[in-house]
C-alpha cells in the first residue's frame, strides 16, 4: 500500500500524492486532484539534485558546512544579514529556518515576485483573498478565465469546466482559448480598460444588483463617476474590440451563474493592484457573492484562518529589488533569484559584491553557482511537513517517507542553529504541525479541510474595515502610447515550475516579425538584453512576444521597480526590440 503525501510545488492545485515503491502517483480518491499529476511532479524524481555541500567550489561534509555557517553567523551583525526565502517548496515547515533568523535579528524580505500587487487590490475590494470552491465552480454556467493559463498552471480545474460557456481574456491563444465560446485576445496591460468598458455595458444592460449595492457595498456612486469618465466609443476603438464581441460577452454573462478565475497575468504591471480591484468591482456589480456557481477567485490567502507559529523579523526590504551587496551574509533558501528576480544584471552584480552567500536548495542553478556555501536540502519525501493551498481548501500532511543521507531538512537546520546560538522555543516538528492543524483544520473523511472555507467566500461578510465591498474609484495608469516596441509576456511553462525542471530556452515570436525557427536573436529592453533562439508561435498577437518564466536570461529584460502597491514585481512593464544575430 502506498503512503499519502502532497506535491510540495508552488501551484494552485496542491495535489494529493501517493508514494508507492519509490514512485509518485496521483491519488485517485482526492475530490479535487482526482488521481493524476502534472509533468512537473512527474519529473521530480528524475531531476538530479545537489548531493554534497560545496564550499568555495569544493565538496565538503555536512558537518563542515554547518560549522562554517555557524562560524560566519557568529561574526556578522544581524542588520547586515539577509534572510531571503522563495517558495521552491510551498509547504509550511520551510518557515522554520526564518524562525531562527527572526530570533537572530536578520533582515527579511516583504512583498513578492508573484501575486502581491494583485493581492493588494483584492484586499482593497474584499479584505482578504479567498477562492471559490470547485464544487461551486462546477455549478457555474459561464466561466471567465482572465489572465490565468488553466491548462498549464491549474490543470486539475479542467474537469470542472466541462460543458460550460467559456470566455477567455488573454493575449495568447492558450489551449482553453481555442475551445472557448469567446476569446478576447487582449493587448497586454489593457485589462483595466476592458473591465471599465464591460462595467459601462453592465450599467446600460441593467445588470447591476441594486439590493446588493445598497446593503453590502461602499463607494458605488464614486465608482459610477469613475467609469463614466471614460468614453465607450474611445475605449472600444482603443481596445480594438467590436460591438459584436461585447454583445457576445454580455449574452454569456447576463442572468447566468458566472465564475471569474483570475490569474497573475493581469497584474505584472505597476498598476497591478488596480486591475484586480477593478475586476472584483466588475463582478460585484452583479451582486452574486456567495451564490451557488458564482464568484471571483484570484490566488487565495492559503493560510486564512490559521495561526502559523513562525517568528518573523520586524526588519524587511521589498523582495523585488533587495540589494544583496548591502549585506555581509545572505542566506538564500528555496529560490533562484539570479534567474527569477527582475533585472538579473544588477541582481548578479549585487550577489557578487556580497562577501558571503549561502544557498540552501535542491538543485544547482544560476544562484547556487554564485554562492560561497551550498547546502543541499532534503526533498519533501524526507521530511515532515504540511501544505495549504491557494486554489482549494484542502490541507495535506506530508510525512517523512524515505531517508536522504548527507542532506538536511529545514527543521534540522533550524534546530542546529537554535542549539548553537542557544535560542529557545523550538517545538518538535510533530507538535508544530499538529498546532497548525489545531488552529483551523478539520477532518473530512481521510482528508483535512480549512474550516474557514466551509461557506462560499463572502456569502456572509467581507473582511474590509467596514465589512462592506469597497468599489474602486480611481486609477493611476501610466500610458506608453508612444512606445512602438513589442510587448513582452513572461508566463508559466508546462514543463517547468519557474526555474525548476525542464526549462525552455526560446523566445516565441509572431510569424509576422519575419524570423525563422532557429534564428539566434538579441532581445533588448531599457533594462538589459539577452540572446535567445527563435520559435515562431501562431498563438501570439503581432505586437507581442513570449518568453516563459524560468528561461535562462529572461529577466535581463525586466525592470526592478516596484508595483504602485503591494511591493510586487512588474515583469511585463518592459517593451522590447529584436535584432537577428546569425
Ligand atoms: N506548469 C507550471 N505551473 C505553475 C507554475 C509554473 O511555473 N509552471 N508556477 C506556479 C506559480 S509560482 C504561479 S504564481 C502560478 C501562476 O499561474 P497563472 O496565474 O496562470 O500565471 P501566468 O502563467 O504567469 O499567466 C497566466 C496567463 O496570463 C496571460 N497574460 C499575460 N499578460 C496578460 C495581460 O496583460 N492581460 C491578460 N488578460 N492576460 C495576460 C498569459 O498569456 C497567460 O496565459 O502558476 C503556478 N503553477
Ligand atoms: N520572467 C519571469 N520571472 C518570474 C516569474 C514570471 O512569470 N516571469 N514568476 C515569478 C513568480 S510568480 C515566482 S513565484 C518566482 C519563483 O521564483 P523562485 O522562488 O526563485 O522559484 P524557483 O525558480 O522555482 O526556484 C526554487 C528553488 O527552490 C529550491 N527548492 C525546491 N524544493 C526545496 C526544498 O524543499 N527546500 C529548499 N531549501 N529548497 C528547495 C530548488 O533548488 C529551486 O531551484 O519567480 C518569479 N519570476
Ligand atoms: S505542480 Fe501542481 S499540478 Fe503538478 S503535481 Fe504539483 S500541485 Fe499538482
Ligand atoms: Mo508565483
């Protein structure tokens, strides 16, 4: 009999997994993930990992590595120590290393490379980001897939979307767009304008739920003034959208049970928070929060309702542009900043200029090769853990299932450092995990559920100060109309999890640019340049190119400024040009 665990990867689906005879299989009994795994977890066991610690290029023993780390930490000041954690493993016990660094007094990072701009906007609207249940989605009539690549990043949702009306709003003809009733192949960054235009039509078509507006909302009058400040004709012309398309959209939404599934694609911009606030406002006009088959979902706050017993430091810097060179010691865990942070050129320079960098991870990559000390982490199969999810309400225990000698788990590392520094208060692994479950988990057959997610989100309350839905009433949208360069989309690939597993090396171009497959080109932005091999891609607009997340060099092109709110990254604020090299 196999043992139950869960996929540790940072992904909407949070799959339940069976580990049997040294193999990973899907768990057929799980109500959401239903027995299959994606190409990423299927590559997990075949991906070569770091086997031994490395110090200044030479293999050493784990004891020696820990001694060196302890020695360095005892010589640096906390203010000059950076603790930088990514989500290479999304499970919770990774935070236990931070528990040590918080007690040590190190500087942490805040915000995210991922969803925090959008999350800020969701919070403005409804107080906290909660997902619709898949049961409710299964009862929808129309699904609006907005900047989320369901087939690639959220594939276990597909069975729940069968036989529904599908509207896709995405600059790329994704697989789900090919099958959709309506695909609006929007110009990148135009979602705000599209949502305003749709809001104008919702008013004209009398789709607004006045009871809901009266009883559960704030700011609606200002919202109406705000959307009325845009001219419908101008918006349609600017967006290149026809009356026929708008009417089709309205037909598919008016009087139907609708679910809006929104992804990170819409918010990789300075005004990312406003886009989410506007999309939530558009949904709120219909007044259907908490009704069966209706809702709006972004990446949800996975720890909603839980108390996590991990200390955090009071000192922090935005993760998007943290300057490693300001620190005498940088501890980098579960992340590959030298490829995944924006503006790689300066990230690499900053890393080179920091006197001592520690990399704690599974795989060799751009970051490990720049670090002085590399410590190999045990994989999820060799440690006790628990994971929550930002796409569904199940909680998964992840027991230790095998040994991995010569590597170390996050708990073991934290425990070692606690002892060396004589820090108190580290409970046992089991106790921490049980404590987390105890704060908000409940049994559901053989699984555990987040007990705050029993009701559909927002059916009874919003989590804003006034507990009312807060409409958006202004935006600060910088227009770049005079810039004729290409838009850069940098979305997720099916075969990699950001920079883990099988990474693409191509730039995907619309055929109209006139390049041939296999051409070597230099792609340039205001922030840097990098060479890629061309693949033509019929799925792209003529004004847009695509380079997947994880592709070596992609972030030489992207800017390191922060989103206006939420300390998020603005990967898609880069406009690019292309030069043929061979
Ligand atoms: N296979 C796989 N799965 C993953 C990941 C992975 O790397 N690989 N990464 C995981 C992580 S960390 C995250 S955060 C999630 C994110 O998963 P998603 O939310 O799906 O995010 P992306 O793939 O970045 O972008 C989604 C879609 O947005 C579109 N898009 C880009 N720009 C715009 C725009 O301006 N407007 C609109 N409307 N659409 C736009 C893209 O074309 C793409 O189809 O996926 C997780 N799952
Ligand atoms: N151009 C572009 N850049 C992007 C994005 C994009 O869409 N386009 N997406 C952004 C987003 S949404 C995200 S979330 C970030 C992700 O960026 P990162 O946080 O850097 O994530 P990964 O590239 O997946 O690297 C994760 C590393 O974690 C390590 N790891 C895996 N499991 C464990 C473990 O159990 N313990 C330890 N200690 N380490 C482990 C592995 O060695 C792996 O190399 O990238 C961002 N960067
Ligand atoms: S990466 Fe996502 S879809 Fe793939 S197995 Fe893990 S949780 Fe499931
Ligand atoms: Mo992410």
